[in-house]
DNA sequence: CAGTGTGAAGTTGTTCACAGCA
DNA sequence: TGCTGTGAACAACTTCACACTG
C-alpha cells in the first residue's frame, strides 16, 4: 500500500545537501566509465567518508537502492539532479557586475545547474549597456521595470557598503532568495532565503588550518 | 590529554572561523561610523545571532572585552585580521584559468585578505602567455620549475575530470593547502589541508530551501 | 552475506545560566 | 546595572549496531 507517502517531507540537513552535488559529480564519472550500479561503500570509499553517511543522505531522495547490488547509476543521477533543483531552470538577476559578477554571468555552467542569469545591474557607466554572453547589464534603476514574478533569485556581488541596501531593494521588489557573495550578514524577513557564499570566510578557514598545521610540525 | 592549560591553542570550530570575517566586515563599518567600542549584544543584533555566540567566538582570539563597555573596535579589527591570517601575505598558484580562475586572479580583493596569486597554469594555448593584472599564465608543465618553498597554497579551478590528478601534481611538488572550487572530493594525505568551495553545493542548498518554502505556503 | 535502511549512541557545536567585574 | 567569560544543558549532525532482503 502506501509505500511512498511514509518517507518524504523530512527537513534535509544542510551538510547532506552540500554533499549531494559531490555524489552527483562522482556518479557522472561512474556513468562515463560505463558502470551500471554503484554501492554506498564504493561511493564512500571514493570520497573518504562513512558508508552509512551515503545511504542516509540518499534516503532523503526518492530513489531506493537494491540490496547486495547498490544503486542504479543513471536513475540516481536523474533523481539527484531533480531533487537538487538542477533540472528545472530558475531565473535570476545579478547585482554588482564587478569581476566576480562578470565571471558568474559568463561562466561556467550555472545554466547547466538550473540557474539562468537573465540580467545584470550596476551603477558603473562602463558596464551599463554591455552584454556578456547575451546577458544585458542595466542601471540599477531599471530593476523595478524589469522584475517579474518569475524572477525569485537575486545574486549579490556588490561592494560591502551597499550590500544591505541592495538586498532590501531586491526584497521590496519580490525577490525570494538571495545568493550573497559579500561577507555581510544580511538582515532579512523570515520568509526570505539567504545563501551565504563568502570566499573570505573559506579563506579564513584554510589559513587557520594551514598555519596551525605548520606550527604543530 | 592533561588538564586544560591556559586559554590559547584550542581548536577553533569551523563555524566560528566562518563567522569571524563577518564580524570583521561589521567592525569596519562601525569604525567608519566612528564608534570606539562595540558590545557583543550589538554585534549579535546586527547579525541576528545569539550574543554569547559572539563572545565565545571572540574568546578564541587574544583580545579581551571590557566589562559594561564591550570591545574596543580598532584593536579588535587588528587582532581579527591577524588571527584570520589576513595581515600576512601568503603566495598561491592557481590551476585552471577559465572564467572563475580569471576572476580570482583579477579580483584584487583577495590580496587585501592575505592571498597573493603569483602565477596561473593551464593547458589552453589561448591563455598561456597572457598576463592578467600582472599575473602571468604558464603551461602546467612549467609548474615544477616555478614552484618554491614559499608557495604553500594551490587554487584548483580546473574541470572536474582532471581535478584529482591536478591536486596530486600540486601535492607531489610541495603544495600544502588546496582551495578546491570543483565539486570533486579530493583524496589527499592527512597533512594536506583542503578547503572546498563548490558553488554548486551552495546553489543546491539555496534551491532546496527556496522550493520547500514555496510549496509550504 | 554484502549492502540497504533506520533507530540509538556518540560527538560536535550552540544556547543557557550564572559568576565576576567596573 | 550591563556586559564579559565560561562551565553545563541542549540540539544538530555523524557514526554505530543491527534487522532485513535478494
């Protein structure tokens, strides 16, 4: 009877969500190598983590593994891409067309992973009016005209000083999720999703680990 | 191991390290506004976190707050920058001069935070020989000639397929820490520091939170 | 009997409660 | 009284143990 309705709708822990794209990358390699099935110990071994971690993470998706065999590679790739939101294309506006902003627009397969940047905004006359890979850059003032209900995601790559006010501008005009590349912790209402990706934070962690290992040995 | 000695040399939790650059950004704002002291409740309020979280995080540094007053802004900035390794300049080589790699080289901000990229490596003839903001790009084969004991950090922005082998090349030639922008989990010896910064992982978390909030309301 | 799936134990990080100080 | 600083209670995440299945 109700085989599926029992398991879903749990909150997925953030660490698990962060591991899933890694599984996905490995699975694609496995697929290229022609493997039809892959087991959790195998994945775990490649990534040097605990096998039950893998099964627990995968249990949040609706794919089921076969005992003694493992998971079928191709359906698992499909399910993971779907689960992670990489299959449906979300539209986003980007604020702050500096070097990082430009890279995100031009790059690198964000579209492949379900994110399409449909316009960029800045106040620098040098970039306004430019087109990068088909994405046009406008003055921030144009934002209110161009926004529409399909755009739920805003990418924040502006200087620290204007981060909070730019975030508020986004929210006031209907943005529901902010991908924040500044080191500023944004103050936003509860119903707004913020994903912080501060390179400096990661740099800090790396320096600390490196320097403490150096002084130890 | 033994009784707890003095205060220093504890292992700093990674979440704490990640919060510190945010404190730093806020402190710089406070300094600009002319504030001489700032208290933990004040910082906590700005960042919407628990005040004791702030005091606990700051207790890992060697700055001490004044009762009833808070922390002196300028010395705290100095200490945080020093503690996080942002004051001394570390040299790094970058592997994979695609659009992200190029952005990291050009993004002067990294130098401000203690990381200087002194060379880039790729196999694409179009970029080899180029100079971006004074940073020269070489063929990967040149890496062995150019490496020296001052270079302890390698930045990995290559395509997924060659991530592991490039990491091994780095390690074999003396790199001690790898800033990994690929979604691949690298297999490395214990004494090597790896900092994973996969944009796709963050994207996955953001999509999940956004889509689950959408379906809830 | 190797591998999935899950509740229970263990570990790590966060929040609380309170002592001490100016 | 308001704030720092810390040990103790609590929550989140990870690892373990084991029942189950082909």
